[in-house]
């Protein structure tokens, strides 16, 4: 099988949640990441954490539909893991100058930073939803998380029709947006 084709199949499988693709990526890459972390002041537990974070970055990229992998998956996972580990070492004040001398295999700083920013935004959104109050919180969750249609929501929440439920959902969204951006602007 063509190696490039196999790599694309693995990425497509990862994006679609294919268990075999995920296991293959794990088996082919975890030991490499584990060696990187353990040989640079880390533990097996930290290696698992870093590898999991790298897999999430790769998964999100694969799901985006616009991601073009210009190297092997192994190279990308290693680069993301290395970047995440360097950042964690700096935070823990265990940074080694030996790690500084590794050549950058793939530029992934923007990918990692984008992933971290998105995580922060999700945390802010969770707080905003908690602060939204009822019935807005339940209405938003019914529509966006439980994927209920407006007629079902109208019945469940006691609105006279789907249009009234839709108007209430809009008002709730505007309120959620206001809370979210207020928290976002104020630094969480």
C-alpha cells in the first residue's frame, strides 16, 4: 500500500472516529512520545497526558476538513507532543537546554495555541451557560445538545407554537452571547 495513501486513510479514520485507525495511530506513535517525555524529565503518566493532548490536536485538525498533512503522522504527533512538553516543562520549571537544541520538525505552534484558545473559549462558554439561568439554559441545551426540533421544544416548555419557542430561543441566545462576551472581555 502507498504510504501516503495509508496516512490519509488513518487521518480520515481518525476524523470519523474509526476505532482501528485510532488504535493504529496510537500503536505507531505512543512509544515515540513516551520516550521523548521520559528522556526529558517526564513520567509515563505525563507521557500519556501529552500524547492524549497531541491526539486531540490531530483529531481536531483531521475533522476540520481543511487540514493538509505535509509530513507523516508520526512527525506531526512528535512535533505537537514536543511543543506541548516544552511548554509544560517551562511551567514546571524543569526546562532542559538539551530540549532546546532539537530541530523543529513541523511548525505546530499556531495549531497548539489555537487549540488552547478554543479550550479556554469552551470554558468561558460553559460558565456563561451556567449563568444563563432557566428556562434559557434548558432551552439552549434542548436545541443544540439534544438536537430537538422547535415543535418538540414548544410542547416541552409550554409555548403555544414553534414560532414562539423559536423567538424565545433567539432571546436566550442573545442573552448567552452578552454573558459570554462580557466574561470573555473581562478575562474569564
